[in-house]
C-alpha cells in the first residue's frame, strides 16, 4: 500500500487521480475505491469513465470489479459512446457479456449515429453480432437491425463494405436492410436474389430504375463494377440486359475506372469477354503510355491485350519520346513473357 496526500472528499471526478489510477494495478484501484474514490469517476474533458477506460484496454477483471461495485454501464463520453461501443469495437466477447448482464443498452447512438451493432459489424465478429441481437426484444429487433448512422448506413452496409460475408449473411437472414442490396447480392453471386430484385424494378420509372441499377457504393462502384471485380458473369449479363451502361465509370465520373478496366485488373476473364462483346470501349494509347511511364508492366500488358495500339498519335500532342518509352516497354514486356 502506498501513501498519497489528498482529501478523499475530492476524489469523485478528479482527472489527475484517474490518471494515477490508470497507471496502477487492479489491487491499487480497489484501494482507491475503498478510501472514497467513486466507481463512476470520469475524466473532466473526455468524460471517459473508469469503466470505459477498462473496457478500451481489455481489463476484464477491472470491468467486473467496477460493475460489482455499482459502476454505471451506460455512461457516455464526449463522443456519446458508452462502454458497449468500445467493447464491440475491440471484439471483447467476455467483456460484452458482463456489460449486457449489467444492463448495458444496445441501442445507444454515438455522435456519428453508430450503435453497438454498427461497431460489431465493423469488427467482423459474427459471435458478437449474434450476442447483441439475442439481447434485443423481438418487437425492437427490426429497428435495431436497421438503425442508420448519420451518413445513412446500416450495420449490414458496414459489414458489406468491410467484406465480412458471414456477418452479411446472418444480418440478411435476420431481416436487416441495406441501401446497397443489389451490390450485396452481386458480391455473393445470388442470381435468384438478383432476379427477384430486377423483377421489382418493372414498375419503376426509367430514371428511377436507372438510378437504382447504377447506384454507387462507398467505394464508388456500381453493381456492374462489383460483378467485374469478382467475375460474376451471369449477374453482369443480367445487369446489361436491363440497360446498365457497359462503359459506366466509378462514381459516374470521367476519371473513374470502367467495369472492363476492373475486370482486366482482377483477372475476371469471362466478364472481360462479355463486356467487350457488349461494346465496352477498349483502352486507348494514353492509358498504355501512362502504364509504361509508371513502369507498371502488369497493367501495360492488360491494356495491350485489351486492344490499346502502339501507333504514334502526334495529333494528340505526343512526342517521339512517347514512342521510345512504349518501344522500351514492349521490349521489356516481351522479355518477361519469353522468360
């Protein structure tokens, strides 16, 4: 036991003392609490409680001790995050169980609109997602599953963005919704699901149908880009049949990649053949030249095989140096192929 010169009546909320406690062991924390430190002591600026600090640092023994001595599990810090947010973010299954048993609320939103389920979906832990869902009352489940962040994303959207396929499947089976359903169905090669989705578009106006079919996700990809990335040939064929632009670019911008470019970069040969057959524009000389200048021979080879020409284009403002670079690129590439 060590001696400190302080007045126990000033312990509650004393940020300086909290910093001392955090550097000490669990036994020392118990000593502080015995002499008057409040279990819900908080940092002055961040509003971080002892319990939140223990959760963020994975100190399960301290978490259990604080809870057993009456610590509030639903205090929120300056970001409006409760201990359960941090536990789900850290993937601490046993700490989560302790918090839930003590009455932690699953539906609290932080200042970005994230619930504990959003954090769990981001971590990719199916066990934790299931753990949370099991604690929600049936009549509140759909509201919890489909709560949106301030940016409008559900937990299913977040799981999909981070490619946590097992979490995606589970949430979909539980009835979770997403703004990017067609993207998700395409990623998982769910041809029946895509067919059902497309049938529902029959009653939509032309502009509304186009908007849904060519909607971009957080990475700027349309469903056709997703099909190109993952070689989903049958789904790509369905999308093109329903009027999706074969040359649509990421984010619908001039500088974005086309489905053909993504298919070539990711070795999706069947999709490459389909897109070219459906009229996809092949690469021009400038793309070939840029790949040569960068020394990106892998991309150079792909562009060349997709139809980029090695002829000069003086009318496009290119000098003889461009041709020299291209010849050197071809020579280097031919050598690599022969080897």
